[in-house]
C-alpha cells in the first residue's frame, strides 16, 4: 500500500552558503532536475529536494570576515541560491535550510535518541582538525607538514572532550549492504572507492565541536558545543520528509530513491556515515546513491583561489548576448552542455569553447536546423499542413523506437551523455534520410505525395525529440512544441507514439531557436560539425535563418529611457547598474559599459532600451531590459535621440 503511494524522492547535497553557486554545484542540481523531470514525464509523482547547509563553522567565519551578522548572511545567500536555481529552470519541490527550526529539532532528537541507545557516547578528542573540511584526522594520516590530506590546508591541533558516533560498530553491516545491493552506489567506480574506504577500517566519528556557537547545540549538554556539521547536514534529507512531524505519513516519501552528489562527498559521508546513522535509527536506507566526477578547468579542479570558477548564469548570459539566442534557450543550452559533457566516472574539462562548439554543432546545426528546415519545407510545399496519407516509413519508426528506448535506459542510469548521444542519432538518421530521399527534388519531379511522406519523418522526429529532451531543455522543448503547434510537450509515452500528427494538422511559422554563434566570438576554436556535406547545408540554411520578417521586428519593444542613476556593479569591471525612467515606469538594467563610461557620464542621458527582453539575473541583480549602443571595435558608444524626447518614446 505504502509503496504504491510513494513518491519518487530525489535529493541533491545541500550547499554551503559561504560562496555563490558555481558550475560544480550547478552540475549536481541540474542533473537532479533532469532526473526529476524525466521521472515526472514517465508519470511518476516526484519529490525533489535541494537546499542550503548553513550551520558550518566556515559559513560563520565568512560572515564574520565580511562584518555581516551570520543569520543575515545565510538569509541573503540562501536567496541567491534559490534565485539562481529558478533562473536555471530548476523545479525543486522543497528548498530546505538547516537553520530552520524543524531541522534543528530533528538534529537534536536524533542526537538524543542515539545517545540514549549508546550509539553516541562521550569521550575526548586529541588530534588534528581541518576547519575547511570540518574533519578530524588521525595522526597516522597526517604528514610532517601537518596539512589536510584532503584539501592541503594547515591543520589545527585539538584537545577537547567530545561526543562520538559509534561508526565502527556498523562496518560489517555496511559492507554486507554494499555487497548485497550492488546498485546502491553508482557508477561502479564509486562503489569500488567506497569498498576501498571501508576496507581501511572504520573509526568512530567525533560528532560535537567546541569553539563556535554557530550550529545546533549539543542537546542537554551546552558545554559540549554544537553538533558536527556533517551529522547535522545529512539529516536534512530526513527532515524534509516530515519525519517527527507527520507520524507515519513521512513514509510516503521516505526512503530516497536517488541521492545525487559529487565524488568528494560520497564514500565517507553519503555511503558510510549516512547509512550508518540510518541503521542506528532503524530506518530504511536510500535506494541509490550516484556520485558524479568533477569539472576541471585547464586540468585543475575548479577553485576560487585559482580564479577558474565559472558562474552559471554569466556563462549562459554571455552566450545569449553573443549569439542573439533568447536567454531562456541559452540557459537550456547551458543545461544541455553540462549534461552532455557531464563528468560521470571520470572528471571532465569544462571550457567556454566546448560550450560554444556544442551550441553551434548540436543545437544550432543539428536540432535547430532539423526543426527549421522541416517546417520551412512544410510551409513552402504544403502550406504548413500535414498532407493526406503521410506516414512514417517502417524502418525509421523502428529506429526511432530503438533510440528512444536507449535514451530511456541511459537517463534512468543518470548517464545523460549517453542518453543525449542516442537522442541525437535520431537527428542524424533524419538528415541522412533527407539527403537520400531529397524531398526538394521529389517536389520538382511532381512526386509531392512522397515528398510529404519524407518530411513527415522530420515532424515526427522533432515531436519525439521534444518529449525526450524536456528533462534537459524544458524551455526549448516548449518552443519546439509551440512551433509544431502542439498543446503541450508530449509526455514520455505519448512522445513515443509514431504517426501522431494527423492529416491537416497545421504547423506554425518556423523561428530559429538557436541563432548561430559567429566563429569570432571567443576563440579561433573551429566549430564542431559532424560531416562536410552537412556543414555546407547548415551554413546556407543559417543564412536564411538570419533574415527576419517585419513581424519579427515588431516583436521588439524599444523605447527611449532617461538614466536616473548609475553605479558600478560590485566586483565587476565591466558592468554598471542603471536606474531608468521609461515613461514614468522605473526599471533597473545591468549594462556592460563600465569600461567605456563612468556613472557620471551616463546619468541624465537618454538611451534606447529593449524593454520586452526576458529579465535576467546578472551578478545577483535582476536586469529588466537591455540598452542599445554602437559597438566600435568592442567599445560601447552611446546612442542618443537627435533632440530630447519624452521618456518612454517608442523607437520603430
Ligand atoms: O559538500 N565539479 O557542499 P558544497 C563538480 N554542504 N562538482 C563539484 C565541484 C566541481 N568542480 N565542486 C563542488 C557540501 N562540486 C556539503 C554537502 S550534503 C548533506 C552536505 C559539488 O557546496 C560537490 O561534489 O561544498 C558536492 O556534491 C556539491 O558540489 C556541494 O558542495
């Protein structure tokens, strides 16, 4: 009964709020969102949890360094995380914060219960401690330099009374569980890492810390400081189900079906301490833990001190700016890149050139071009309607079904690179089919019925892809559904229905979703294409794609705004925050002109602004439009009306 009602429960780690989201944290969250959407599309009721880890001493320390009260700091940072995730089209069900009272109650209760049953006991600690990793190390693991074996930072000597969790008592049960459930830890390389870790032998873990008042106080023993942040943080997954508060009802959600994380926090924390805590509480264990690899940049792990950290919205925003792609689609393109190149077993190199190559290759040339050329020909030859009797050739129907099955299996296994490769085979197959069948020649020869049949394959392929890519690119899937004139993005089983578009079904006018990025944008890296014939074809179609109609132009709302205030955006040399008067309405925009104009030079000026651009989050500021300026060798030169005009005047 319970199992039938149970939701599919997916979690990400909860993120430390000492710094803003980056592409590493974005990876885990986007993978989780794609998994959640995939399961929803397959008809499962999903419960997707993410949140922030706010009780860590390092969070407290950063707040102090910045001179901000810690509570205010964590409130602000949690908001930055939530805003970033929403901007990246992440649809979580619950955002948990470990400073919430309900979570603190759970931590205290678990600590108390385990202490009462003897799984937590009081002892004393003498040894080395890494503040950055929040971890104690046995002297045997610490070299001459007394630096942290994990992060390399200097260790501190600690000598204090403290509570221990009896982890060693669970060593054999943990090993048995891993061996009896080989799919508990994925991919396989992480299972092996965990077995290696367990085979070194488990020591009891210190689960209280003195020296900082920030955190959950050790219950009934205030002199013992606060609960160790990992013991506290892991319990968020339980708090979020309503354990303690909802009686048996928490079992509608518990246990997690899939817990996602990076490889650094899998063997010791999620695959050892966490299941041991649950065993001690007598609760069922998560069904699957998946640990992805790391993004590395220029062959080094991304880190703030090396200055190679990328902010997800900036990466997507600059692609949008350079290519003219609408921001929601550029954000989806970023999601695509992260999932297509996702480090699974091994680490993977993140690069802007790689992102641009995937954008031009997979998205503009392959997916975008297939949709655009198919719809263009449907309009040119068949007045934008599905012609009578059009059916998919049996060979292609089989191939589409096989590819879709491969995608399903790969997404189920959290192997998005493989799933997307398989999905793109559908595009290659239709492009090959078009080349072989040449519907344009069939039309010239008067075989319009056959030409309609051939183009129908492109329609069915894009309809199928629209359903299959929704977990990865939800807004792009919506745009494709719109152009195909479907009411909604088809769900998984519906997308697999072949011949689903009836005779007479009308199609909308095609509109490029991914305008091609010109090669001059970032580097001389050649754009990746998948065949010389196709390159020529794609380029000529793109020339056509770049032309817009007067109706396209009319969709732009450009108005004259008067700049009321201007200030630099903190920590950016390029950006100014402008407050504008647009015909009595006040707007904020972020403009990349700080290298060319000072705030004083721009205040009072009248400038054209695109006012119906989707808002974008830039450096934590919501930018509601874009100013237009001339680009002279990369420098911005302001444009003004010939004489002063009323603010809000329309430009057309
Ligand atoms: O560990 N590539 O939080 P966190 C890929 N609060 N993934 C990366 C990465 C990179 N370069 N850098 C970080 C914590 N990550 C704890 C979790 S859960 C109860 C508590 C991933 O903000 C990293 O592997 O330091 C981890 O999964 C996640 O970002 C959060 O890291």
